[in-house]
C-alpha cells in the first residue's frame, strides 16, 4: 500500500474518534485449521486491520494509545515455524510497508496491555483474541484485568466503516486492477464455454485466467449456473453440462491486494439468445444501463433500486408475465417474485463492503426490500455494484401462499412454462464521481450483439 495513504487513513480515523480515552486493539486474526490435517484455510486479515495497518500478517495486532499513537505487534517466527514455514518478515521491513515508526514482536503485546490495566479497552478487528489469546503470545484479557467495552468498540468500528465508504487513490488503483483481472476471466469464458463442458470445468478455466492476469485469489466463491441452476443466487458449480438452448450465468471475480471486483455476465450456450431469452436479457440490460446513468452524488441507492424494480415490473407486464400497473406491482412487491435481491452493494475490501446502510436506517422486512444491501445517498469515491436480474426461482414461484397472494398479478400459466429457465443477471462495478459515475468493468461487453459475437468464437467449426 502507499505509505502516505496509510498515514492519511490513520490520521482521519484518529481525528474522527475525537478525544479518545483508553486503548484500542485491532487484531488481524489467526489462521483457521482444516480439521484432521496439518493445513490451514487461506488467510485473509480482518478488513479493519488491513485498512489501517496495510499488512496481511497472521496473529498481528494494530494498537492505538491516544498518548503515543499507533503500534503494530507482528509475529516473529520461532524455531519450529522457521523449519516448517520459513522465517518471518523482519520487523523493520514490516515498519516500512505499514508506514509505522513502532513495530514490535507480539511478545511485547502483553506488556503494552498491562500498562493499560483499568482503562476501557476497545476491541475492533478479529475477536479471536478473546478465545485464542495464545495465538497472539498472551494470556486472556481477564488475566490482565482488562475488559472489552462493547459499546465503545461498536462506536469506533462504525467510524471506520463510514470512513471506508469513499475509496482513496491507492484503493481505487487496486480495484481497477481487480476489475482488469476479472474482465480477462469473463472474456475467456465467453469465448470458450460450449455445450458438453461442465459448470465446474468452466469455473476452473475462468479462475485460472484471473490468476494468469495477477489475481491473488477469487474475491468470493465463483457462481457458475447453467439452465435452472442460474436461478440459484449463490450457486456453487457442479458437474452439470452446458446444453444447447440453455443460458449460463457467471458471477465471479478476482481480488487484488485485498480489494475485490464483482462481475456478472449471462450468455447463451449456443451462438445467440433466442425467444424469451433475448427479451428478458434486453430488459435486464436496459434496467442496468438506466440505473448506472442515474447514479451520481446525492442519489439515494434505495431509490435507484426501486426505480429499477419498477422498470423490471413494466417489462414483465409487456412480456405477459406480470399484470397491472408497474408502480402498484412494486408497492405490493410482486416484482420481487422475479427480482428478489437488491440492486447491488458497496464494494471494496469485502465483496459486500462495510458501511452499506446509513446510521439510523433499519433494514426493511418487506419481501421486495429485505435483501437490499445498500441504503444511503451515494457520494464521490463510493464504489457500488449495479446488478439487476430476473430469475425463475422454484422456491419462490411454487410457494402456494405466494401464488394465492399474487394470483391476479401474475400470469401463472406462463410462469409454469418457464420454471426451468434459470436466471439473468448483469453486474458491473461503478465508481461514483463528482459529476456522475464511471464503470470500472466497462471493458467487458454486455450488449446482446457483443455477447453473441464473442459466442461465435466458442462454437465448433
């Protein structure tokens, strides 16, 4: 990370915390073992720790004392660790990467905490220090006569979440790179997916291309669903083969230096969209493009979602799937039978990044809003996904209670013909600029004509 950006972040957080009294500790987290083996799951430092420390070290703790400032306690490998996993990074090298004057071994953490006995302690980052303190070379906090102040911890964490909404230049550079890597993978999938290939094989090819272009890992579990599997919002790829006449939904992206992209494209297994596939695809695309055009500072994301819902409802009325006035259908949440999730979410150090809802706003329990992950006015520097979709989800559409409630709003005989259709989603990563929006994933085609041109390359000679 850029040292000046790291210093600036910590200064902003320290200023936002105000006249803070008492220490703050932000652990990175400990490696999670794979049961029954001597291996560990892939490590990912807690986002609050990484945002402020700029390091991905297991078992490290960033600490703040209002009197002396920031200190990073980093692990120093013992003899056994040096034999099995190698030497730890020198503390002076870590200090350079973290842009910190004080970097000490974790063995010094106990003494630092003992110096704060009796003071209110704020715990942010990973809470595993409470359950596995030995992983941080220390006894339990209770042994040290320290107690975590839960209310204070939550309040300080909320400040960090709010600060993380707007991305600085260093963060945006990483997100642009993650977008580039992700676009490359999707382009390969569009050019090579063909009938007879399994979802799993397509996933492997897609992810390999992310890695070939520099991704450190996937940003989340890749979603590859063909045919009816595309209607499962977080579908894990299987050995199901792609079949002519089906459509394929791929929601997958790479991660670069901790920052995620999040991209979805939907395309036909054959050379072109046919029949209702094209009609629904064009509707989703038009909805997404209109939402992106309306995204700008001050625009309420919830309003953007509801406008997209009304556009989808209107399109489904035109296609003879819904019945009634679009605005009324949205007010009754009839659109959510086919568009059940929110328009998108914040993006950054997590796929569903921090600060998605403005303080004081409670999540809705409405069917059409309960999965809306962002409820706030957009501001410059925010990166959000915009990802409308239309799905034929059996779990929703075969529910007797919903069929009764929406008996006059839905052409159920038409729906029954489409229960194995799957789903269509189009998703891009969008940076809010001072006067509008920039699509970070714009290099990945999405018009029906452009998709079909790429699909021609995948067809057998």
